C-alpha cells in the first residue's frame, strides 16, 4: 500500500514551528516531521521503549542522543535505541524535513489521539 502524505491530516509537532503527519500499522508507525527554521528548542530530552529511526529528507537537524550532539543531513539514517535519552535541539537555516519510524507503532502521534503519551521526561 502506498501512503499518500497529501491526504494525511496535519497535527502539531512537539514544539511551535513544527508539524507532523502520522500513519500507524499493527506493528510500526511513521511520522513525517516538518520544522521551520525559527522553531524554538528547549534541549529537553525524552525517552520511550520504542525503537526509533530518523530518516533525513531535507535541511538539517541537530540531535542530542545520550549526551552526544551531532547533525543529521539529507540521506542520513539515525537509530535511537529503546530507552535512549534524545531530543532535536535545533535545525539549519532551511529548517528540516524528516521521517520518524517507530516499532512498536505510536498511535499517540495520530490526530485525535485521546490516550496518554508514551514519552517520558527525566
């Protein structure tokens, strides 16, 4: 099945200046994240029990993963092990567009979700 991202509703992101479009199957989910160049970042890390991958499409994003900071650029694939403390801490002058893939899936990122978030903050 091909996903047509243009038909997926847009939801707010984790911060002002970002938006998400999410899909969820039985065992995994994917989120398309778009972040504007002027988005505000607080450097607050979070963690969850899901495996996560980030696939950079456009722009760049600075990431903090278990106290290591680095930049992801188009074509990069970043893996976040379950339990890793991580956060996006900034984007480049063109903002950022990337996919996040989770296993197991994260229905909490779908528009209309009324359950609790799986994110944990220290």
